[in-house]
C-alpha cells in the first residue's frame, strides 16, 4: 500500500532556482515555489528524484518527508510569527 503522501520535499538555496527543471517537480514555475521569509531558501517536491539532483547540479540543504516539511513551515524562518491574542 502506498503512503498517502510519499513525496520528497527539498530545501534548496535560492541561488539554485535557475537550475530547477520545473518539468521534474510539482511546482510549475519560479512563481509557485514557497520561499523562506528571508528569501534565502525555497522548497520543491517530487515523487521521482529529478535529474538535476541525481547528477549533482543542485545539492539540496535538506530532504524532508511531508510531516517534516509541514513542521518546518510553521517555524519563524518560514511563517510570520503570530502575536498571542490577549
């Protein structure tokens, strides 16, 4: 039985954005990526490892599964901190 979300998520340096072949990932263009708040990193996701990762053209900073990626997206580096309601 296949996991509900078996995609791999990668955190990549923004400098590598031009090296991404959007035909090999779920994002469709540079306009559809999720970037960190400081603009230094972005996320891509895929089912089959893209050739640009296999051949070392792009070396991700981190590989995550779905739940790890969701957790990362809640951190201060990726989401504005919500002020506590008093």
